[in-house]
């Protein structure tokens, strides 16, 4: 399962999802709790999240984490780690 998380509201996430025809669900983290727990935000006041991708195992442990520096190269590389490419 692939999920995206952003600090946007549900309405903003829906508009973004529809505009770019995402093939996965976007979750809302308007309180920044998830972002802070996973290192994507330094505080609840953070305006933007750091782009980080995670592979989380069936038992809930993080198996791999990677900061995104080049989104175009990152997608193929990360999907290969998932065994989908």
C-alpha cells in the first residue's frame, strides 16, 4: 500500500490529488503530529514537510527511509526497492 501525507486540509489534498491524478491516497496531517513523529517536520509550526519516503514493514517498523532530493529519479529508485519495478 502506498500512502502520501501532507500538511494540507482534506479539500486541498483532494484538489491536488485530482489535478495530478494520483494513483494513491493522500492523508492529512494538519496538526503535524505524524510529520514530527517521522522526522518530516521540526515543529507543529512547520509550514512545509521535508520530503521523505519510508518503507514500513507489516509489523510497523521502518525498514527503509530516504530523503527525496530529485523526485523524478526518486520514484523509480524507491519503487525498485519495493519490488514493483
